[in-house]
C-alpha cells in the first residue's frame, strides 16, 4: 500500500492501548483518492491525544536529523516541547542537514506515545514523503552566529529567538563516544556544558 490508496478494511474492533484499533485486518485496495485536508494544529493540541491517528499539520524547528533503520527521523521543537517526525520515503543520496534549525510545517499522521500505564507521554508524526515537509524559514550558517558567553544561556534577552540553535566556545574536557561531550568555557571556568551530538569525528579532549 501507498499514501493515497483508497482501501476497504475488515476486522475486529478492540479498545487498543490508547484509542480503538482493528485486530486481524483484511485490507483491500479499491482505488486511489486525494489525501484529506490536514487539520492545522498547535503541538499543545496534539499532546491532548484526541488527534491520535488523524492527518494533521504542525509547525516547528528542526533540531536534529538521523536515519534509523529505513526511515528519516527529525527531532522537532515547538515551544517548550519536542516531537519526533518519521519520514518513511526519502532519497538516501540526498543530504538533509540543511534542515537543521529551519522552521518547517509538517503534514502527517499523529501517533501517540504511551507508558506502561497507557498514559500519554508524547507524540510522533509519521510522514509518507519529504514533499510533506515544507520549509518556511531556512537555517542560518551556524558559524555566522555570534559566540555567546555560557553564563548568558537561558537568560532573557529581547534579541533572542526561542528554539533556535546558538553558538558557544570552550575546551572539550570529556568525550563519551556516541553520546555526549563536556565543554568548559575558557572565560568562565566554573561553567560547564553537557552537549549531545551524533557527530564526534573531530571532537577530542582538549579541542577548542
């Protein structure tokens, strides 16, 4: 099956872990149809859970990108929350790192994340292709950003843009390969930062 297929489903309904589901489905493709108009929603609306399995539209800022198994995963921030975007059809030969820190609109299916008590703890959005990810504002070159002193982080500033990346400098003190590295500000030696990154090839202890 593909996005846009019109299908007939037969099966047995069940309450599911969060919302109703169909067990042992028999699915028959009967034709093609236009995708429905997505509901433009805020992330806070999606986090209520009432839009589970619905075709939705949501905006956010891309924080990171990685390929997991056969899907492209985008970590997207909206306000104080984050959510995962899973793109199932994408060009592996193309570089998507230019999307990091870009402001985007995403159209896809909202899926709920649950704990073992069947309580909602987050959402993901499953997207059939990159044509459903639209860039509204491209990202700036990170090395064109001003270097911020670490003691100014998380402080109010009228010039600041919430959710976007920043630039800091310091000395790498510890590297835990594959997960984190620790940075000490050269000017404010009492201030240390813990940074998470998937790109560690050039990061070593003592690097500035």
